C-alpha cells in the first residue's frame, strides 16, 4: 500500500500543495516550523480520520481561511482510492471515499493504514496510561474499524453516566437510570477489553522477537493488559460479569467522586523488560528501544491482519536513535513506503543507498532540488 499523491488546500500552513510521492522512501527536509509535521498529520488523518496533535478540527484550517481540504490518492492492493476530507469553520468535517460521501463512522475505513512514530512517542513508556491506551486504540482501530465505533459509543455512555453521578441526586433517585447506563457500559466496554486483550497478546509475541533482535538477546520484553476488570478468563461472558460486579462494588465511591472508576477507560498496558516494570525502571536508551519495538511490531501486526504493509510515517525520529537502532529501522524500509522528516540532511547518512526522493519544505511549499 502506498500514498501516490497528496493535495492540501488551506490545510495549516499549506495554501495549495500537490505532490507525488515515491512508493519507497520519501524524505522531507526543512527547518523548524516549515510544515514537516503538518504534512505527516494530513496523511495520518486520511488513514485514521483524526489528527495526532489536536481534537479540534478548527486548528487544522489555515488561520486566514474558512475551509480546508486534504486529498490523497492511495494504491491498495493494486486498486486506486481517493480519500478526501473537507473541514469548515462551523465544525463540519466531510469525508469522501472515491467521491462517495461517508455518512457514519462505521463506514470509515479508508483502507489506508499508517504507523506514525515521532519523538513524542518516546514518552509512551514513562507517561501515564492515557498515552498507552491511545496507542492501543489507534492501532486496533486501524485493524478493526468497528472497534473505533465501539469506543466512541462507550465514551458517550461514560460521559452520560458521569454526568448522572455528578447531578447531586441520591443513589435512590438515580438508581434506575444508572443501571441502564451500567448495562450499556458493560456491553460495549467488555468488547473493548476483549479486543485489547487479543491485540496485546499478539503484539507481545511479535514484540518479543523484534526486541530480542534489537538488544542482541539481552532483553526480554513482555506486554500485558492491566485491566480494572478481572480478565483472567479471556471470555466475553465472564468479563461482562466481572465488569458489572466491579461497577456495583464501586457505586458509592463513584457517586462521591462523580466519576466511573472501573472500565477500559481506566485500563493500561504493562511493559516489562526481563520481568521488571519498564515504566518505573527503564533507562532513556531502553525506553527508546521499547518504543521502536512497539512501532515495528505495530507495522508487523497490521501486515498480518490486513495482509498488506502500512505506510510508515517517521517524524524527526532519526536524530533520536543511535546508529544501530537506525540501521535496524532502515532495514524495514524495503517492505513498505516510508515518509520521513528531518531538520538536517546530515541525519540521514544511512539512507544513502536506498531508493528515495528528497523534498525540501519551506514555509508550506515544496522545493525540489537536485
Ligand atoms: N491552522 C494553521 N494555519 C496556519 N499556520 C499554521 C496552522 N497550524 C499550524 N500552523 C503553522 O505551521 C507551522 C508548524 O508546522 P510543523 O509543525 O509542521 O513544523 P515542522 O516543520 O514540523 O517543525 P519542527 O521541525 O519544529 O517540528 C508553524 O509555523 C505554525 O504556525
Ligand atoms: Mg515537526
């Protein structure tokens, strides 16, 4: 799968851009603030329907304009697809696939899948659970579009439940409605948990081998799902039963705090290296290797699930990795289309022998040089 061309109109600092991409490696070089990350963001949106840096669609529209457009021509398994997204200032976002409007989120599978890696991701290991949940959610959504739909529905019910808890009414007054929300939460939430369990199990197996290679067999990585719901039996019925029980047990506490204290929105992924919790003990270098392992594992799992390699987006990460890790990363390029950004061409010595196109970005414009 590869992105053949991309068109941006009034998207962030791009007023009108059209570029054709190399189906192997593409390198975008530019000084700070010229639009490198913006370009990767546009491709990411085409794949996932959302940005990796904002939840507010308005941020994406150029400061002086009232609408923005992203269009990407992609080739998937020999078929051409045109993905188009239009934003306007009154908050409307419209998507089209091959000129047909996509009406609901359930249909939203553009067919394009990406794995993005930026210096921000290096915090994945040490930061709180939000980042790791987000990693899981974005990865699984690309494998199973229905997961994204479930998640959106779950979050809506969660907000309603929390609003009810915060309403200041007594347990007796809200009990009936609370029970309805609980049932809905458990139904959707248990599915989310199951998907995550399944995903982490597979990811862990793939990551184990990659991490072994990256560390010359010195470090054994293990990924496990750390749930607020008992998930010992990986089966839907028992997860539902445990989830409802937990909600019941935490009712008083939830009412006092005005939040829902159990459920997939509170879960985490544990990462351990040689049996030790990486979140607490991993050194800087180990964290880098773990994140590289996770990203390359995500590439492999997408290939396994969808039968085709995703597009790899690397935002400024070369300078963050040492010689050996870069080498390892570059080796994986031969399988897929890669779009790389860097501030300096010096960063890219290891790319000298691979098929690539270099683009220079200046202030939202691409300048081709020899
Ligand atoms: N909605 C918008 N309208 C116009 N310009 C915008 C908008 N959003 C962001 N920008 C501009 O885009 C530029 C940032 O682009 P981007 O983050 O892609 O830079 P970059 O090349 O990745 O830089 P760095 O090397 O520092 O990461 C900034 O100058 C910012 O002001
Ligand atoms: Mg950037």
